[in-house]
């Protein structure tokens, strides 16, 4: 008949389903027969593959697996979005469309949350260090398309909890491996041959394939033509490797699965598989965007610090001297010391160093503490104003205390400081600052003591 004997197989007619059921078989070209073992007498016939029909059947099956990702409504059933829940705020501004997020229940202190992978590829999700306490666990495998995870977050930390932050990014190696495996599973007779153990082994075999490794690198770099070439090379060899090394199909040369894999690996390519190509194109575009983040905030009411001020924090500055104090709505400010800066390595030795203790009385709606400082200035007796640089913590939580070190590199040693100004935020939404003037007694720079070693350790 001109047909490759390796592509011939036997099938019998099933009267109940009224269709032909392929079973494989060993071809004997000398006798022109196909040998099979059977337990029943039926109507048998010799068959071969119709390439276009087989490929289109595999493509249709693969599209069906991933097409539902575009309509993820069912994945959010019984879960409120951030617009209808009054206890938790979900910030997806930096999400890059990787995850869907919603609120299953709970309250502003203990919230039950859910995430859903709304991409067509596998997404690796991890919780960032420093986030609010949670029972979220990163899976050994990435989150599958439409895969979901529910978890609880404890926002009860005082005085205001940190947000819970999840980072999501495309898992290129696992997605490529799963794409190959899904194609193999769609071969006639494949699903029945796989179990959890063989599936794990197959994924490992695929991820270690040199063409898959190269394809992943090309995909991450956005090199489409090179990726397609490497991926097609993998498609040409992996189905047979999986059968031989994982399922031991080499010992069953007449099986339908071995026949279908041997035939399809010579014809199949990623450009023919529309569903695969769409999925991997989505993966490539997303990989170039980098990771995204979703933040969950407690929206429990914030008590105004002016109504319930925190207890005064203990003095933490390494000094017993107090030069000036200022009690404001945003912070309590204590200037504890003034020194000359010899030996600190600042641009000009002999200039001034002021040690300031800040006690925060402020927070924004997101639970963030005092973020200082927009700018600091020193006024001298002549009326001139000199900008002061500063070192210290990035922020101080409500009720917390931090040491701010102010210094100048261009104050004349003959100058006399008559005032200090520190700009602090004055809006609960952040971003706006106003100057807080602190009255200090006249400080003659040249008459200030040299900075001691313990202050050098704090302010260097």
C-alpha cells in the first residue's frame, strides 16, 4: 500500500459505541498481517494515521485545556473583590496581571484571602520577607493556569501591621516542560499509561533536555525565532525519550502509544500547535515584564495619634545632654547634642553635627510610619541659611523612636547657629511636608566639642 509499516495498527469495531477502537499491534510485513493479543472476536481492520486529523485533534485538545483561563469567573466563586469588602484593601497596581485576588472572609485583623493564576502559563508565587504573618506556603510546583490557593493573614500586629506582599513571576522551565508533557498525554493511549510517579519523572526528564534549557533562555530574551527552533528540536526527540525512559515502551513496540509518538514526533511543531504557541507567546511577553506584586492591607480604622498619644519612648540617644525640644502633632523632637565633625570623614572637618531624637506620632492609611525627611536647614546669626544633610532610619513606626544625624559640610567655623528646621510629613496620605522650626540656644561652631567615638558609631 506504500504505507510505512511502523504507522500501521489494528482496530476493532465496538458495536456498543459504534466506533472503531485502535489497539496497536505488531506488523509482520512478510505475511502482510498485524498481530495483536485479544480476548474477544470482533470486526478487525488495519488502520494508519491521517496526519492532519491527528495533529488537529491534539491541537484542539490542548486549546481546550487552556482556553478556559480567559474566563476565570468560576475561580472567584464565593470570593469578594476589593471594591466590595470593607476590611481588607488589595493593591494590584504592580501586579502585571499575573494573579487574581479576592477575600473569602474574616475581618480586618484575621483575613481569609485567595489568589488565582489568571495567566495561561505556570506562575511561581512567593511571599516577601517582612510581610504580615500568614500561613501562605509556596508550592514545590508553580501555580497552574487557573490554579488557586487560599490562606489566612494575621493583621493583628501592633500598632499597625505590615502589608502582606506576594511576588509572582512566570515559571519558564516548568511551563515548557508541562507543555511537552501535555502534548504527550494527548497522544492516543497516553493518559492511561501515566501516574503521579511517572509524571514527575517525565517533567524532570523534559526540564533537563538541552533544547528545553536553550528554548527557555531564548524565550526569556524575547528571541522568538530561536525559541521556536529549539522547542521544535525538543518536540522531535522528547516524546520518544519519555516513552523509552519513563514508560519503558521500547519493550512494547506494538503498543498504540509507541506508534503514535513515533509518528507524531516527525510531524509536530510548535507553529502547528496553535494552543501551545498562544500560551508560550503569552509566557514570553510576560517574562519580559519581570515579576509583579500584590499587596494586601488591613483597612481597620486608625486611631488618631493626637487623641490617643503613645507613651513616651525612652531616650535612646547616647547622651545625657538636651539642647532643645519640640512637641508637635507629627513627632516629638529632641536635639540632644552638637559637635564638630573632625574624624567622621565628612567633606569638611570642623563643621557641625547635630544629634536629634525623633519619636513618631504619625502614620498613614496604609499603616506606614513616619517617613522623614524632605530637607533640613540651619539658620545662623547673620540670617544665612545652610542646608543640612542627614543620616538615619528610613521610617519610624507610630510610637517608635529613631536617631537622626544632621551635618553640614560648608558652615563657617565662625558661624553661630540660631535655629534648626526639619521638614516632616503633615498629610495622612503622605508626600506633603512642612518645616518644623526648633529653637536652639546660640551654638558657635568653633566652640563645639569634638565628636566622641560612641557618636561616630551612630552617625557615620
